[in-house]
């Protein structure tokens, strides 16, 4: 059972999210907060697996609440869920320690899969947020690395990495390519080892720097 704390300043949204999660067999809502301060307190009390965090909230906003949760080292991972997609908020949320970023217009199944992905140690990113992170990295003047062709990646690993950049989760990649989710994980593990990265975000940045997404 994946234990979740929800934080949003709108009562209708809180009730809707809680109802959605409680309709599943593997997600349990252990606390609901109407502001960032309450979210931090609930995380410290319950130590859930995942905190689903809005960004614009009273008392303490979602960015500062995320930072406080990460610094408390409770083992709780933060998944940002917001209606905002502006650059500053994306940057601030990720820099504060959020491991995933989804928008409220996402499909319900995308949100549920995103929470599960965070609990597994993955980093689900809305494609718009992923593009922002990639554009920021390339705009920072980083030195271009050698061509990806010398990395030893297989054609299938290349396909999987491109879909990671699009923001797809393992389950969605499996459906797109007609393979099992276990096979997707195996390809990602192999690809990470070949290119020397540790997670999806690093892999997406590597792909952008090497031009793999345009090949």
C-alpha cells in the first residue's frame, strides 16, 4: 500500500483527489492539507511514501513546503501537482527537491500512475515541464558532448530514451512500443549504465545534449 498526503488550498480539489486515490486498491490517503504548513506537519506525523503538492497555497507555499519536507529526510518523495506551468515555478519546485511534476489537467490514470512511479523511485514529468528543464540545461552553455552514436546504445534503448524525454512513464512506454513494462525497465537500466546516468531526469538531459531526440 502506497501512503499519500495531499496538499491543495481548494476544498473541491482536495475532495476530488482523495476520492480518486481511495478508489484504488494500492493507494491510501493518510492526510489532507489545505496549506503548505499543514502538509509539512502531516508528513512529519505520518511519514507517507508520497506527498502530492500544489504550489500556490497560503501560509507556506508548495515550493517552501517541498524544501522543508526534503530537508526533514522523512523518506517522503514530493510529486508536484499544479495548474501552473510557468518556468519559474517549474525550476523552483524541482530545485526544492520535488521528484515529479504533473499538471492538474492530466488524465486521472496519469496522476495515479505518476504517484505509483514516484513510490517506485521514478521521476514522472509533464512533457511541458520536461521541455523546460531541457531548454534550461541547453541554454546554460554546457559544452556539447561527443555524438551519442559512440555510446553503444541499442536501437530499442534509443527509442525508450526518446519516450522518456516526452515525459512518458514506463507503463506508457511499454504500451507505445508493444513490449512489457519489465522490458522497459531492463532497457532503461542498460541505457543508464551505457551513458553514465542515475535517473530519468539525468537521462533526459543527456539525450538533449547529444541530439538523440532529433535523430
